[in-house]
């Protein structure tokens, strides 16, 4: 008998994450090896990682990781960057030849300091200035793509299986206090280098398992505020929604989670705490177009922590494990056991309830 799993993976993709609450360095080899037992959740059309704390020598500068189609595009983009930033350092991102990773573009990184005179002339604060620069390059400069733009962090992604992508980028040579990972199984969007997860903006990065059925409504709303969804995948919009809710509107992460995975009206009405009921009522009425519907599990990485979140019906799997100061998150327990076979606490978050892990802090639900 042919099982459905031999034909397709109905619950793919694969996600994983790890963080040291004490800020200890973790080798990238740990996270890409954790993706191996979830190999069949991917189909080779995208894999990627995000890492935090990997650039301590350049921690005060924005690290732009970029794909270029050609050296001419690279030269033109660099000239554009010089108009807006001081380029502190520029270099090719080291890679190794992997037989399964093909047709790679030029992969470059820049460490940048925004020019205050340019920001002043545009009347923008630093983070908004950087965000607008990213959107301008990604939408107007053909053949150039910024796939990471935060401080002391970086994304690494490609077309391939995640464990191969990790070896391709030599992630065992990096050490960070937090890592996220993704293996892609696209169902209705193309597999291309820019379309692999994570999707990033500034220091936010998102890996996602599932499908966003509300994508068009979410996209139309968020693009009214200057965001540009140009990367041919529904996941991109999650990153921009979280940036808008937290950086622009000033919501906490738990409040932002209550927007994108909002409780049902009946659940809100049943809350005993008046303040809690009023808060959820306000958030649902204030941001109705940012409710994300469809099955999803996501991990948000940011400077200082992680947030894991399921859709409110928990239609995608997510497991959390803990040991000492380490917290592990994955689509399957096997991936957690690969990172720490003796994890002392394994549990399954409820739908719509965020798990927030912070440096020098605990695990909040």
C-alpha cells in the first residue's frame, strides 16, 4: 500500500531553533545537523538559517548579506550603497563546493554605517532608513537582493536541502547565541535563492511551516505602510507584519502574537480578567487585516531572543525542549534529540500561545 507520505509531505516544511539564555556561543554545525532527521520534510527547493551574535567585531554596524546576478550588478549596487552608508567592510561570504548546491549567485556581505547627513535630509530614523534602503534595492535594482540586514546577525540561504546549505556556507565556523533553521517544501510558490527561508528585515527573521490563506489581505494592508512584498512567497509578509506591529506601532511580542494568531471572539468573551478581555478586543478590532489564517508554525528570531508561535488551531506541529540554559524548538522531537538527546523537558505549545525566550531571561508563554 502506498502511504500518502511517500507521495507528498502534507505537514512540511521543517523548522528548528536553538538559543542559549546565557548568551553562550553555539556552533552552526549543531543546527544544520538537527535538520537531518527531518530531511523528508523538504524537497531540495530551499534551505536556510539565521544566526545571532555571529559578528561581535562589527556588532555596531548593519550586516547586509546580498545575492548578485553579475559583477556589474554588484558594482552598481555598491555605488548606490556608498551614497547612503559608510562601507566599513565588504567581502565575499565564504562557501564550499557542494554537489547538490548549483547555480549560486555572487554572495557578498557589507558592514555598513548609515550616513547621518543622508538620514537627516530624508527625515528618517536609522532603522527606517535601513529598511527603506532594503526595499529600494529589492524592488528597483534588478539582479540584486538583500537577504539579511540586521546588526550582529545574518541569514544564510540557498536552493537545496538545509543540511547541505549549512555545509555550503561553512556554518560550523560561526558561533552565535541563537540559531533558526528551515527546510522548504514549496507547494504553490517557486523555489529560488531569494525565496528560501528565513525572510528578514533588520534584525527580524522568520522561518515558517504552513500556508497563509490570508496572504492577499495581509499583503494589501501592510503595503499601505511602505512595505514591498516582492519575493514570490507568502511567508515574506509575516516578517513585515511583525516589524510593523513591534517596531512601528510599539506592541510587545505577545501583543503582536495576539494580532496575527488572534483568539476567537468566543474565547475572548470567555476570559475572566477584564483587562485581558479588553486588550484582546482592542487588538482584534484595531488590526483585523493582520490576522493570519491558515495552518502555520513560525519561529521569529530577533536580537535578544526567539518567539515560537502556532496558528490558533495548531494545524502544524511544533515541539519545545529545555535543558539547563538551552531551549530547543523544532517541527519534530527527533530534531531536538539530535541537538540534545537528554533534553529534560519536552512539551507542545498550544495553538495561538507564543513561546518567548529571551537572553538572561526565562521562557514565557
